[in-house]
DNA sequence: GCCGTTTTCGGCCCGACTGTTTTCAGTCG
C-alpha cells in the first residue's frame, strides 16, 4: 500500500463520514481530508515513516490517525474504517471523481438505483439519466439530470480530472486568454493566479483574475472566449469554462480598489489561506476575497485593498512571495519580518548542463546545436560562463582509449572557441553515467581531461532504495565528480522518481562539498521543491541547469529558478550565482 | 480528529454559484 492508496482510503473515509452524518462528524471529515492531502503530497513513503516511528512528522497526522495507519500496515485493514465504510458501496467512491458529484449526491444516486458495482456504475447512471429517472428523485430536477449526464459523459471520455498540465503548457493557455481579455475596455487589470502563480511544477485548473469597474461586461467577455468547450458556471463576480482541451479555467472579478484581496485569495494555496485566516481571526480580523472585516467594530464594513502588499501589511506582515504560500511556516516568518530573500533569475551567471552536437558518440542523446552556437546563446543571456556536459561516449562501443580520444577532441574544439569568444568562459564537464555497480562509466585517465564531472543514472532504476542510494554515493565519491544531476529521475506525468535515502545523500553532499542539480527541464524540475527545502536544512548547495539540447532550451532556466524559490532557496544556496572565479574555486575544492 | 503567541481544552476560514427550493443543501476553490 503506497501513499496514494492511503490518501484515497482517507478521502473515502471522510466521504463516508459525510454521508452518515455530516454535522456530527464535521471535524473528523476535515481531519481525514487534511491527512489525505498531506499524505498524497508527502515525499516520504508512509510505510518507511511507519517503520521508523515518524508518522507524527506529517502535519495532520495526530495520535489517533497514527494508530490507524499502524493498524493498516500491520493487518492490511483498519477495523474502525470497516465500520465507518460499512453500508456504502464502492460505486459511491468512483462517482466522487466526477465533477459536481460529492458524497451526498453520489450516495443518493447509487442507493436509488441500487448501483453497487464500481465497474458499471458510470454506464448505468448514464442510462438512468438518459431515461429521465434522475429528475424524478426529490431534490434533483431536469437541470441537475442534464448536468450530471454531461459530467458523466465527460468523465468517461477522460475530458476532465485528467492529468495536470506541466507549467509551460498552462502558461501558454493562460497567456492566450489574458491576451483576449485585455482587448476589452471593461478589463483594467488581469493576472494569473492559483498554482500557476505559485509556480507549481504542474497545474490543475487555470485561475485568472481581473480588476474591472464593470464586472458584468468583464464576465461576459470571459465566457465569450472562442476556444472553449462549454461554460461551467457564470455569476456576477466569478465564472468558469472548460477549454477545448478539457482544462478548466476559473475567472474572478473585483473592482479595482479590491484587486489586492482578490489576488491574495485566489493565489492560495488553500492551506496558506486557511492558516492566514485563522491567524487573522486571533487578531480580530476576518479575511475574504473582498477584503478585511474588523470584528471589533459592529458595522460589518469590509476594508478593501488595491494591492497584495497592503493586504499583508494590514495583517502586520511582509508580503509573501507566491512560491512560498504553501503553509510551511511562511506566515509566522512574515509576521516577524524574517522571510528569506529568494534567488532570482537575474542572479544566475552560468548554465552548466549543456549538450552540444559535438560528435562525442554518446551513450544517450546528442544536442542539436554546435558548441559555438551554445556559447553565443550564453553570451546573449549575459552569462559569465557555460559548462559543456555531453553524455559520456558509449562504453559498449568504445575502448577506453577511444573514449579518451573523443573527449580530448571535444576539448580541442572548446579551446578553439575559447580563443574566438572571450566574453563567456567555458568549463569542460561531462555527464557521466553511474553504472549499476556504482562505478563511473569512464576511467580516471579520461576523467582527468575534465574540469569536473556531473553524474547521473539513466538505467537500472528498479533497484532497492538502499542499494540505489549506495550506488549514487559511490559514484559521487569520486574526486572529479561535483554535481549530481536530475537526482530523482522523475518525468512529470510519465514516471515517478526513484526514492533514495535522502538524509544520507544530503549529509554526504554537505560533508564532501558536492552540489545537487535543480534541473530546469519542464518535465523534470528535479530535485523537486520539497526536497530542495529539506536539503537546504543540511546546508547542501545547488546548481540550477537547463540540460539543454538546443539553443532555445537555454531559455528554460526560469523554471529551475521557480523550483529553487519554491524550495526556499536564496542566492547563497545556488552555486551558479557565483562569479566565474568563485565558481571555479568551488570546483577545484 | 488535530493542535497550540487563547497551549492539553475548546476551538476549528470564508464565500461563490447552482438547482431546487421559498430558505437551503451540495459542491467547489
């Protein structure tokens, strides 16, 4: 049973409580929902935490839930849950994934039509809707029936609740809509919010906010967007539609003077807002997207804010960068004026993971552009230095001598370019495979041709956690090796990363002066932000790299900086913010 | 069932929108 399974179980338990008695179990429902979300987002496997007796370290897991999880791993099921879930067919939990259906409606519908089979419930319910039977149930009607049918059909086609978008894709859709909105005179200001603004690696819904003196016209403009599938809802201050690609776009409008509170509210995260509101309540203030209510005054007047800075200031705290708004302690630090000063794109002075098209006969893919073209791009980006890190020559088709010669040839080419382009310094690196044994793919003689090496693993992922950790530590321990690239190997929406004993890795890197890469490739964004935050506690340093295989890809650096910022990294944590001399000093250390 | 600048009891964010009602329940963010 992995984290996702447990998260799903807890979500179902919360739903079961809601079905049985929502009022009575109100706080249990909240507790299980919160625990479910925390578990789904945890970087540690619950099973490991259970073995180490560290379940309490997950926020939202207290003594009761801890003992439930222990029982779950010990016996495979939890007696208390069995009784909570009793009488609720599995079909109900399938319907929970259909938008517009929650626990109550799902339960009513399955009971009314005796649909207990999870595998057939969606099809059967579609038939009931088509035959007009849903509209006959009290509290349902013709419109509900129609909406449910639409939602079920879309669910079956996989049109909604599909996989989350990677950040650049979501940005592009949002930019198009914003472009469209700006052409309306009713829109004074417009911005993306939600997870997009927090720069999450993947984005579920796209949130857009506008300031307008004519909200009605602004909403009309929004729902008239030509590339939409259908409108989901439309009210006086909010609306949403589904794009033709099946992605939901939410839109909110406030008058110009209230835009700050709106930005704050819809940037989230949910957990940040909940905590911020609890914090404000203790100070006698009630927060909403409209502004701040002073509870000590009886007039119920809401004070509005045209900027977020003023909104946070009214709460007695610093403005909090959106990337930090995940309820990880940022509120308390902001109240004490102690937020970290996060690294910015303009601090980056070089890119160290570059694949050129030099014919090094590599183990994996070659780049598309020449060394010279990549250097010119680095110059255009105002970098001080660039590091070439092609994959090592394929070891099954070359002798050690041939490998040595190929690397030497590449170095010759670099030397030539060095003499023609002086504005950018070039560092001779290589992305060397760590073999399953922990040995490096090339020998010391070849490694000595380099200023340093980046290492990574590209095969044999399916090793046990401890073995994989030892393998990586062995690879890292070579004196020429300075950077561990894309450390989890994850590919967003494709494969989960491999799990390592991160405490050992971080500890080793700190003690031996090795850096960890934050890979900016949008499908990787690896090391993930939560682990960045964890590594910083150990004092580990990072290098943010694009892993570019073409000139244009060097523009992706910003996505790596996003990850660093979400991991609370300052300029001091990122080595490629150093000057060339300082960076080389670190490499030689 | 969780949790602590109201700290081991007594609180627990706030509002929008929709459909089916005629004041509210359910869902969502």
